[in-house]
């Protein structure tokens, strides 16, 4: 079995109030030096067998058509996850 990871982020021009709220809390817990934080979403798709180029192409299509909202989000990554030990 293989796992495919799809990462989706808000487009740069879209406000990210949740990311901003998290960024504002970082100094409160002693973590400073971060200038910006944006929150995205991660999807994991499991497939039988290996994740070849055809399977990755299907995952990209799913990401563009179903897993993201193309008006406000970008699909920033579609890749095979490393195998877990």
C-alpha cells in the first residue's frame, strides 16, 4: 500500500484569520521570530500497490476538482508519503 499526500493552502491574496490568530499566539508561548503563519489542509489518500505516475495523476485531478476550492486555494503538493517503519 502507498500513501499519497495532498497539501492545499489558501491563495496568497486570501485572508487567513485562523493562521493570523495562531501567529499572534506564538510569542505568548515563547516562540518569537516567525513573521507570518498560514494554515492549510492536508489529505492522505491510500492506494493498493505502488503509487505510479497514473495514480499520482488521478490524485492531482482529485485535488484540483474535489479536495480544493480553486477560487480561494492552491494545491501546493501532491506526493508519495515516505513509508513508515
